[in-house]
């Protein structure tokens, strides 16, 4: 069992006389910056000229400077910028302003592991990766709690690990528990989970189930309820109590269908294709294809997103969710991480 680091293992004092820069003010960036500020740390925000996040960060009482200036002034620099934009930002704003013994911090290992960003050997490179979205990281901190996080050291010694633990404490993570990993392990498992289970696998399974019922003559509304709406109930049970806890809470009929039909749907062929997906991640093939997609203007990416948005399940869901006043309404049009 891996060691779990808690408040007693981290010294926030390590950051007290340092300037901490957060580059970007999106989901993770805003949460880390505000939590660290409330923990008594000196935080500045680095944003490009004209960023829509400048007034947002300023209204929160944070000093905002351009990205290069933030790197020049800071001792620890959190690169809270989307993976595909990190290489350009690094070459343009970060690298020219780095000095020996500064620390670069990431919340995901993609750029370092796949070498789209290659820092000099005389700087620390660390990771603090909360296992939850930024708004939860912020909310839990305000409530006096925290979100479990991962830390990793790509280069640097004991001081680098101490900085990672101090940062984790500053954002509230050590209240819940912190596990140590590597950039390689975090990156490859994160990508695999997103592609095969959490996002890719789940959305494809939901759409296929919806289509199967509708094509068999059942109403789209019934298909939506059974294949998408009730999914949250099951996921919440698994999240709270594991698969065994979920099975304890459902009917005998549902349990029988679970253990007999599930392995027929998600069979050995699916696992074989999962292994192929993992191999593409491990070899760097996925990373190279994703970087090329970004460099080519996101053409296939945008086309696939538009195709998904036109799926009949989306219109059915929009109509049914309007009947559920207890459900928070979120507009996702135009939403993206700010930098």
C-alpha cells in the first residue's frame, strides 16, 4: 500500500518567502491560486495580453502580470495552461525567463512525459494533481476539507518533493491525503482512463444503448432515462461504496443482469482493444496524433464534436432535463479553460 501524505508530512513554511506564479486562470489555475492565497502564500497570476481572465483574477484580489513577467518574478511556476498550448507558451514566455533553481509545477504530466516541453536540468520539475475538477478543489478548501491529490518529481531532489508537498498542503490536498506517483504513471493512466472508460467508453456505451432501444421501436424518452439519466445513480453508488456497494443497493434482478450480461457486452474483445489503446498511449502514438491535430487547426476534432452534438440523445436530453427543476442548468457553449 502506497504511503499517504497528510498535513503533518508537509511544511507550508517552505513557500512563505517565495513568490508563486499561476499561469492561466482556468479550472485548476483559479482554484490553486485562490487556495494558496487563502493559505497565506504570495501568489501572482500570469496571463497573456488581452486574456478574458484578467478582470476575473483581478476582481479576486490577485495581482495579474504578463506571463513572462510572472515567470521572471516567481520561484515556483504552475503551468496551468492546456496541454497543446504549453509548448508555444514555454518557448515564448517561460524558457526565456527561467533561472536556475526555479521550480516548474504541472497538474498533468503530458508535456513533460511526451517531451513537448523540455526544461533545463537546473530547474525543479514537479507535479501536484488533484483528483477532482477545480471548482471542487476550491469548494472543498473553503469548507475546510480537501481533494486527494497526486505528487511527482520529474527532476530535483528532496527540496523538490518538499515543495510539491507544501503546494499540496496550500491547496488543501493534504487534508484528504496525497499519494506519490511518477509523471509517466500519472500521464499514461490518466489518458487511458479518459479514453476507454470515463469519457470515450462511457459516451460510446450510452449512445449505443440509446440507439439500440430507439431502433427497436422504444421511445427516445424511455431510452434516455434508462441509458443516460439513471447512469448517475449507479456511478454515485460506485463512487461512494465501490462496485460491491452498488450491487448491495440495487435489486436482485438488476444484480443478476449485471453479473451475467455485463461480461458479454464488455467482453474479451473490448479488453483487447483497451490494451491496444494503452499501447498507443505508452508508445507516444496518441500524443503525436493529438499534437498534429492541434497544429492542423483541430479540424477532425471539431468535426467529431459537432457530429456528437447532433446525436438524437442530445435533443431528447435537453427536453427531459427541462422537466427537472432540481437539476442545475449549465451552458457549455463556448466554455473552455482560460489562459
